[in-house]
C-alpha cells in the first residue's frame, strides 16, 4: 500500500514548477490530488493528465489564492468533489523583486495577499474539513525568510510571515491532530527563477554557495513535502525544513 493511499491533497499553484512536482509526487504516493491554478489552466490540466496517465487521480481547479473567498472556495470544491480532505500544500506565491526605492503599496499588497493571506485562509477552510484523526498542512517558504538578499525585502517579509504562521498554527491546530510544517527551498530551476539563473555568473555564484554543488530541482522539494505529508512525519510539527542543498544565504 502506498504511503498516501486514500488521502486527498490540495496543492495550490500547481500548474508548473515546484507545485506541479509536488502534485505529481503526492499522486505517485497514492493521494488523489487537486491541482490548483489561477490563470494557467492548460498547464494545470496537463499536470492532472500526467497523474491520470500514471494511474492516479487528479482534478484541476481554478482559484486565485490572493482572494480569501476563492481560497476558501477551493477547499470546499475539493471536499465536495472527493468527500474528504487530508493534505493542504500552500505553494502558490509570487516573487517580483524590487529595490527599496521602487516599492509601492500595490507591490506590497499583492505579495502579502497571495503569499500570506492565501495560505492563512486556505488553512482556515481546510482545518474545518480535515477528518477527526487530523490532517497535514505544508507551507512552501524560502531560504530568503531568514537570509538577506538585496531587492527581496517584500518577498522575504512574506516568507518570514509564512514561517511565523507555520509555528503558531502548529500550536493552535495540534490538539486537533493537524500538523503544520514548512519547507524552505533555496535556488530551484523553475520558470520563476529563469531570470536570474539565466545569468551564468549568478548561477555559478549560487552553485558555489551550495555544498551539494548544483541548483535544486522541483523534485527535490517535492520529496521533502511528501515526507511531511506522510505518516512518517506524524511527530513533526511547527518546523521549517530547509530544502536547499546546504545553500548559504
């Protein structure tokens, strides 16, 4: 029997990159997966189709996690479709880097709406739908939450807030059997990172700061999330697992 057999998982922002890898990994481990997307419906359906072709169950569902009502609606749609919910992976996020002088209110609001409010309200809705034996919440943070990299002030602030939510909600939901943890990736080869990883000098510098000697792959993060979603991590909560190959930020 696969580790997540019989479980239902919602993965936000799962149309591409890390989210897609997480959705496919959880499905490979036996979970039925809701592949959330905001705008990339074609990509999300492709992820769901890959899961189905591999023998798993998946459904693509649209919702903008930056809108609290849609975050809640996503959870309700998953529960209505499959009759239960066991795992929530809060992966949807944005990262538009800007120096201090270029930051305005809209920049700040957009990041906090999606990177902080989205996970908060999705978790609120999921906690009400988890079975009596509990559930799993896994937040996708970043090494910048505890590092110091120029032009990432707002993004870093949202990820630091997400890690604070992880600790507090773990304490609050623990009595209900719900574990809340986070993973904090370093540089990962995704569409979002293409801009700076496309510069050979930058990429070389990042690899030099990574003891394992390479840029991360989405599957590296997906494996850590799969562990936290499984019963193997039943005694782990309120933690942020740095999934970065030893990257020194």
